[in-house]
C-alpha cells in the first residue's frame, strides 16, 4: 500500500476515534491508570464509558461533582437519591463522575497536574472505543480589561510571551507543540452565551502560566522583583496581544487534545480584573455565582447538541 494512502487511512481512523499516538500500548497486557485508580484488567471500559460524548474537566473535585449534579438535572437524568459516586474512589488525586453521556473529571491545579490526568483520561476514552468526543475545560481565571464575572471562551491558548505554543522537555530536548483549539466549537459556545443572555460572554486568547504569583505579574506573592508600573505594562501588552484572561492549564490541555484529535474548548469565568488588583475581595456568594457560569454555559451547549442528535 502506498505510504500516502496509509497515512490518509490513519488520519481517517483518528477522525472517528481517539488517537493515543503510542505504539507501546499495543504490547501491554493491561493498562493501569494509576492516578485514576482504574485499569483495563478489572474494569470493562467500553461498557462503563463507551457512551461518553462530552467530557468536562475542572480543577476542583467539589466543582466537578457540582457540575455532574447540575447537568444531570438539566438532562432529566437526576438521581432522586442524590447518588453520584466518585468513579476514582480509592485515590485522592482526582475525582470522576458520570451521568448519561457526560463525564466530569477534576484535574487539580497547574500544568503538571492536568497533564497527568489527561494522559490517563485520553487512554480511558481510547480503551472505551469512544468516538466524536468533545472535551471542555471549565474553570476560573483572572481577567484583563473585563468586568469580574465575564465568561471567556478561549480562541487561542498562549504562553507567558503571548505565543500559541506549549513547551515540554522530553529526553532532555525541548519539544514545542501547538495549542490550537476548535474554533467552530468556540463560536458555538459564544453563541450559547448570547442565547442565555444571563452574563457577559466573550471570546479571546487565554494566557497559561506556570505560576500563580510572579508568573502572572502579581504583587502579593512571597517574592516580587518588579514594580507596579512594570506589572501594568506587561498586562497592557498581554491585552494588546488579544489576551483576555490568565490561568494555568489551557496550553497543555489544548496541546494534548490536539494530539489526540479531540474537539476541545476552554471556558473560564474571570474572578477579577487583574489591572485593578491581585486579590479576591468579592463575597463568597458572589464567587459561587461566578463559578457556576461556565457550568451553565456548557450545560446549555450539551443540551443543544443532545437535542440535535435526538431530532436526526
């Protein structure tokens, strides 16, 4: 078979299913997803997860349980007994919940934590023979030039120099991967925000950093080597580059989903305008309201897509 035909067939297969891009998996008798407390020897992944079409991931286990309770109610799949078991019970690393075709998974804070979870989640979806999966990261962020409570749908995930790339050292060498997200999906989510008309929803670039304090130009960390003026100049440069919010997971999330040919988006609410301060001063009730907004937006999107599936 000509190589170009073989490559085309590989691409077609990847478009229908999850690509793991790891030939070593074929020789493994069993695959232990250690940090999820799941394995292929004792779990029937296809039976348990084969119907998954939507995966929502977020930092907090509490938030992801809250999301599965919310989406269950929205889809009419609510458990009257309130039983939504943690499918990763037995580990304190991550939490996972499922209702119908929706999977909700926590990923912790920062690039290392979410990358570990994504490796194992992608393999889980692969072993379950899932197809046409959409993954959305829902979370919180610091805004730039936006009112607190604004929901940002990410156009591009960029690094701290405003470039759409994710750098990782592999075998002592720097590997650079692209961080493109599904633009059509982002536009669909933006349209959902317009339909809801409950809060401001915008599309813009999201800056992903390796740190919460100096890496995000905060003045309130244990160390700070720059002035208020330098901070403001940097945030102004970020805004001019299209950045509208800052968080710590989007670049590796975008890169890994792209490698796996998984349709992906990032939807984060801004908790404050970083040009006006560094610390959160809003009340607890206001913060809870803000954190629910990405859930509401993504829940609306999932309902729309499932209704479209039913009507075809």
